[in-house]
């Protein structure tokens, strides 16, 4: 029994002494956000036009509306708009309620049919003529007009590069003010991008004047750097 206890004690004494792990020194970092906008001339316009008609009943309102919309689509096609660039975005038929003073229930005085088309115009020089033609053939509703880029990625990539450069310039300025220098990049992430229109009057070749201006592609990036003395 004493021999077993002696062997156990010897084994315990023979175990190496492990020193506590030393914590790695914390490297100071700096996190900055860079923003940049690249302006480009738009080459695409998106407009929402439509036809609103009335009829004694729902069928009459829809029939009149369908005929007018077909005429608008035919004129848009003749103006160079392809079928892929026209899409029905809303079709509705609603009763036209008469006003009432509370003494009697409201009544229906006919029906209203509305058909809205989302149209992409790729030739901006002809945008004014497209609007004029659509209105001449029965379109009586314009719910919006916006400009953009058919291929926004190249301009957006340039904005991303410029945003990274902006972030580094900010980081170098702050680090220099603190008497430090920048080290390696620890983290980088894109925190958002968007289209920033900058309208400027643009006279169309013919038809209604429109303002095309410029489209700004804006990128935001967040970058974290290590700091060194």
C-alpha cells in the first residue's frame, strides 16, 4: 500500500508545470465609412401611363377602356417601343358612387375602368413624342416618370472603388491626427448603394419637353483598419 502511494506521489511530482497562457496584445483598430457618387447620363426612362374610362355598367366601361388601351399600345409600338418594354401594371373596375347627404343611401352612377401601363423608353430623344402620341390616342393618366441606366453596374462599380478610396483617405487623416499609421484591412463591407437622380432640364427633339439630367450611382462601404505606431 505504501509502495502504491509512493509511486502515485512520484508521478504527480513528475508532471510538467504549465505556465498560464499569455493573452495576445490587443491591436487598436479604426473603422470608417466611405461614400462616393458617380454621375452618368441616363439612357432609359420608365413611365406609367394609363387610360381611365366610364360606362353605364362595368362591361361598357371595360369595353371602352380596352379599345383605348389597344390604340395606345399600337401607337407606342409604332413609336419604336418593343413589346418587352410594355407591361400592364394595374387593371381595375370600380363603381362610381354618387355623393349623398346622409338622408339616403349612396347609389351607383356608372362604372370607372382604369388600365395602367408601365413603359420603358430606351430612346430618350423620342420620349416627348412617345408621350404626345400616347395622349393623342387616349391615354389620360400619367402616374410617374423616372430615369435610369439600362446597365447600372459599371457606374456602380466605379462608385464602389471611389468609396473605398474615400474610406482610406478618412482613415489616414484620423490616424495621422492621432500620431499613428494604418495597418492592414481587417474588415470591409458594403453598407448600401442607391440611385441618386440629379435632374437637369433637357429639351426633347420634339413633343413634350422633359428633364433627363443625370443619374448618380452612390455606394457606401465600411472599412476597418489595424493601427500601428
